[in-house]
C-alpha cells in the first residue's frame, strides 16, 4: 500500500467549476508538496505546506496534520489548469514519497 | 533565473553501455535528488544528497550511482544500463525556503 493516496485518479470539469483534489498519507511528515505536471513532462512546485493553508492566485492548499490529509482546490477552473497534480510528502529522513497523481481535464 | 539543468534530455542507448545524466543547479541549494517516473508507478526517488560528499539511497537505487563533488552538480550514473531502466528521469534541488525545483526531465530508452 502506497504511503500517499490521492483521489480522484481522474477528474473532468467544465471551465469555471471549483475543483478539489485530496491527498491522504499514513506516515509522520515534515512537509507536504503539491506539484503540477503538464503534458510534455515538466514538473512545477505549487505549494509546500507544513501546517494550515496557502493561497496563490486561484489555487488554495490546505493541510490537516492530525488527520494526515491535504487538499488542493482550484477555483474558477480554466483549460490551462489541465495537468497532472501530484502530492508528495517529505519525512523526517528527507525522502520524498509521491502519490500516483490526479489527471485534471478542464473543458472550455 | 533559478534553474535546474539536465542533460541529455533524450537518449537512446544500448544495454551495458555506461552513461551519465548530468544535473546542475544555480541556486546554491544544499539538497539535490534524482527521481524516475514510470507509467502506473509514478515518481520514485533514486538517490538524494544533503550536501557535498553526502549522499543516500532513495527507494529505487539499484543499478544507479551518484556523486556530489561540488554543490551545483549531482550526476546520475548508470554503469551498465538495462531495459528496465528505460524511464523519464528528473533531477531536483531544494533550498532553505523548501520550494522544490525540478529539471525538465531526461527521457532515457535502453534497448
């Protein structure tokens, strides 16, 4: 069983809709990262969280350390948000463990 | 501009022919790491380095070597590549602010 579970695996939304991606993990962590990977392969870091909530533009990330759960929200989704979103957790040993990713498709 | 640069970006090689994938960062980051990404398996960590001359194994180190002789460079060495090492490889670095910067990826095919 993977230490990091993401849901849903795939998600299709209409432009403008609110999107939520969930990440649950089973180990103690020092930080959690949300990553975005566009077709073609490049990976960009969206957020690093160790507690609370962060917001950047239309993206919001939250983490609940006690429940070992994080969510990534996309407000007013746009076709350019279509990508794979990956949750990664960093343990105290500096290793990173990754979720399988959520493929998001936003239709115009 | 903050950058992690990998080379080569695309490579087709033959089984057993040693190859090195270079990785260089310009942000003076102490932490660097290598990952591979495979369909159905996602991203997995190969090796990481906390600083010069300090390296450690990730989850899938078999068949790979690394070195960290200087802070900016962290090459990945495949001494005797095999077809099961065909994959998309990413190098990354992370600094004090903890944002991770990824290279553009290296597509490696071993035939």
